[in-house]
């Protein structure tokens, strides 16, 4: 006797195979997306680590601090700095190439940015000086970028078009760099504002203590003066000849 369930079994088997293939495609897509995200994340970290020097350091009074960087000819570099705390928030900055030629020199700058292209191979030196200050130390932040970031994907600079996923990863990479720049900028502003607020708070506290002391001295002086007005004075009499 022929069975009537074979077409239904074939349909079920076919639908099960389609679901399995869809599930495998989804898993493969998720895996590729995850791998691309990991690639973007690590590429972003490695680019920031290999092509930039960012540091915040203490610069004592009457002191000078220098940093050195090996640069090849034709490399585009950018030096940015800002005084975060201390005194009038100013510092001297000087940049020299491998032969000692001065490329940049500014006196008592609060912040600045300088971009140049290396004309020689060798070790470049940039220094921050607080020698003009006799008793105030400074906190200085600088960011020295050397060269351009390498392409995120090998075919990014080629004629071939990027896939939609690769284009999205490149956009995410650029957005992350912008986020880091904004966070650094606002962190510096917050540190400088906090330093100014603490300095103002210290001045107000000392001024209040001085006013209280002056008020106490004036009050005591007034009390002593008023008591001298109402105090009894002894009168002396003298007898004139007898």
C-alpha cells in the first residue's frame, strides 16, 4: 500500500536544510563581523601606540625637560602642548632637528600646535623649560604625532572598492579617533579648570582668615579705646605755700 507522507517528509527535510543553511550563514556573518570589529579595535590601539607619543608630566621650577624621537626624512609630524596647572599656565618650548637647527621656538606659551615635515633623518629633540619661574612648578601635556596612520585594510588605498562592512569599519575607526581627541581636549579643560578653582579657593580661604584677624584686632582696639574714655582718672592736689 503506497504511503502519502513522502512529499511532506521531503518538504520538511528541505525546510530543515534551508533553516540550517540560513543559520550557518548568520553564524558566518556574525563571526566575520566580530573578527572585523576586533581587527578595527586592535588596529586603532596599535596605530595610536606606534605613531604617537602622548604624555602629561610635572615640570619643576627652574627646570628643563627634553624628549627625543627618531624620525625619517619626509615624515609629517605634529607637536601639540598645553600647560594644565601652575603659575600663569605658561612654558617655553623649543624643537630642534637632527643637526640642532631650531625648527620651533616660543616663550611663555600656554598652548600651541606646530606641524612640520622632516627634512633629515635622525633624532629630533623638543624641550620644555620652566627656568623663568623661581618657585612655581607646572604640569605640562604634549602630544607628538609622527607620520600618518597606516590603512586599516590592505586594499583601502587601491582602486578596488571597499565592501560595505569595510567602509563601516573605516568610519568607526575615524569616529573613534575623533572621540579620543574630544575626550583628551575636555580632560585637559577639566584639569585646568579644577586647578584654577582650587587656586581660587585657597586665595579666598587665606583672605577670609586675614579679614577675620583684622576684624578681631580692630574690635579689641575699639574696646580698649572706649574703656580708656570712661576710666576714672586720679586727681592730684598741691598746697601752695603756707
